[in-house]
C-alpha cells in the first residue's frame, strides 16, 4: 500500500484491504452475471436477454437482488437450522479468503504469502464443506444427493488442479504468486524475451488441465451434476430461498471470477506486461504506475478467462456421474502427472 | 484418429455453433443479423392466419341448437335463448318460428382452445380469430359475452381458397 505515498495507519490499511477484497469479489461477480449469464448466454441462444431494466437491461441484477431480498427466508421443518443458515456463508467466505492472495500489481496486493498458491488451493476446498453441510442439513434427499455428488466431484477434480499447478511451480521455482508473475514477465522463451514467458505457452497442457478442473470445481456445465436442475432440482440449493439462495448465487459467480484471476496469475502473466518492453529486469525496476494499470490488466484477463468458462458452460450438455469420475481419474490425473514429469526433466536440462 | 475426429465433430463444432449464433445475434439487423426473437410489447409478430387465438360468434347464424355447448369438453359455453315469431317468407304464409339468443358466453378462463365448438357448429356461427391479446387483471373478465364475441368477428380472416380437387360443399 505504499502507492499512496502517505503513511496509512494499520487499521486504515486493514480497512482498505477489506474494502478492496469486497470489490475484488463482488465486482467480477456482477460483471460475469450481467455480461455472460444474462447477455452472452442470450446471444448464444439467439435472443436479446433482459432489455427493460436500465439501458440494455444493465440494471436487471439490481432488480433480481431486490426480488431475492424480499422473499421469505424458508427452512424445512426437519432441517438442522443453525447449520442450514451458515452453510451459504461458508461458501461465500471461502471466496473472500481466496482473493486475499491474488496480486493485482507490484504493491497492490492484500497479502504477500510466501506459500500463496498452496494457501489458495487449500482454501478453495473450504467451499466443499459449505456445500456438503448445505446438502446434509436441508433434510431433503435431493439436497443430500447433490451435496454428496459435489463432495465427490470437487475432491476428484482438486487433484488434477493441484497437479497442474505443480508444473507451474516447478518452472517458476516458487510458491509465491507475486514471484510467479515476475518469473513469467521477466522470463524468456528459448533466449527470446519479447513476450516474457507466459506459462500459457510453455505449460499449455497444465493450462488446459487447470481450466477443465476449474470448470468442475465451479460446478459449471458440463460438470454441474451437483446442481443438475433437471434430475436433482438444483441439488444442495433445493431448499434455499431468498437471500440465502442469493448468497449461493453470488458465491458461484464470484468463484468464477476469483478462479479466473488465479488462472490469469498462474498462466497468463498476472498483472504484468513483459518486462523487456520497458527495460525492466526484476521486481525492483517496475514503475509505480503498474499499480494502476496492473489491476486493469488483471480484470481484462479475468474477463477473457471467465468468457471461456461461460462459453463452455453454455455449449455442452451435462456429463453423467460415472463419466465425470472416469474423466478425472483416468485422463486428467495421468496427463497432469506426465506433465509434471516432463516439466521436471526439462527444468533440469535447461 | 477416432478420438481426434470426435473431438473436432463433437466438442469444437459445439463451441462453433454457440459462437456463430452469438456473432449473428450481435450483428445489426440491417446486416442480416439480429435475434430470432422479437421484443414483444414493442414489436409484434403476426400470428399465422389459422392461429387459434380467440373464438368469434356470428350471432345471426346461431340457432341456439346447443351443439357447441354440449360438445365442449370444459363446459365453458353458456347459451340461453327463446323462440320468437318472425314474418312469413312468402305473403300469406304462416309466421316463422326463429330462435333468438339471450345469452352466448364463452369463459376463456376455462377454454382450452380445442376448437371442437367451431368444428361442430352446423350453421357457421363460430370462427377462429388469430387475435390473442385479451388478458385481464380479473379472471371473471375473461367471460366474453355475445357482444364481445361478435366484436371478434371483425378480426376473423377471410377463409383461404380450397385446394385444387377438394370436395366442394353441395349447394341446394
């Protein structure tokens, strides 16, 4: 937070971080819902989507949130009430603590963990707990089935995700997200540094495996068996209404945004632009204006990646439960293990 | 080989279809793009000429024979009538008896648009009209009386020409 050139007391910094974290979660969520869920999905189905609320329906989300807030807060009679109430909060909170390690610029970060990506992968599985207890506490067989499917799926796809990240970690030689960004932008591919070394190119297999796992972690179609509205009547969300459903809804799309941010950091070079363009060599050379431009670059990359996630979501039908598990264990995990092996060998050779 | 072909034909062409539709929808109407839908209250699609929108009544043709009311699966047609004497057709003849409609109501809250009443009417008193905008805030207002059903007659399109070789109606 040194970018403001004034000394902000610790409580002020904490307040700014909380505010920044809220913005970094809710702004992508709102953008993704409007741009992709409302508009892009409609265009892909040859219709216009919401057009009445605000210009081109841009206020539609405000109307929807207002509608949800007015609804009655229902609970099933036999539900485990206290757990039922906190389940959506657990899911949303995991998103907030996930964004804490994402760097947006050389000094624009919330925390600079040494083991940042390790923390991110660990924390991202907290949302499984929220989903599982939401399914369990609803006292509804469809909710329970949805919750169990979510647990099985999220655990199965966490593995290839972690293994895909290991390739990046080997190549960058660090777990720190900030240093992974620097390693990509200051790096070179076979002696040419015009583009830096975005791991999208040199870790392409890892990128594909990571994005597929993200699709499954976010329970987006074609991996949306836990929600499966046509067979499980929305799975673990069946019994939720009003603002508790709203929290699940926000968490779903905020997670798309945050995972896109993490993927941007890992594979697209994060907030940086290739350092060679401005004659920088390391973190110390980076100019201060990158603290303003960096977040914009991150948001752009986030939108591009979440576009891909949503494009796939709107194009493919749902897999079957056994196909899903087979795909994770028989395809993704062996491929990512192979990727690690090749990366490690090449790292030693070069 | 098989996997690569499946990938191209299944997964990639799937993404291609959605992207093609996306691009077509966002290109302006003038350039041949636009959505397949219309923004309903602002612009309207003309329904097909034989659309089953609302049933119109030609009161003069009705003899209150009750065939329509009896054949209605929902019992949503209410008919009351009485007999009246009309002047004879030829001078010196006996006065004719005609049926006069007191009430002819169709309850569109019940009607399921099967069209059996239109089919069954032997005197061509009932017609389909493609008009569809008659929703009401109160459900009771969906009961259309004979004046309102008569007004719908203006919206009934001309009967289309019979196909070549179709059986002609036998005249007297």
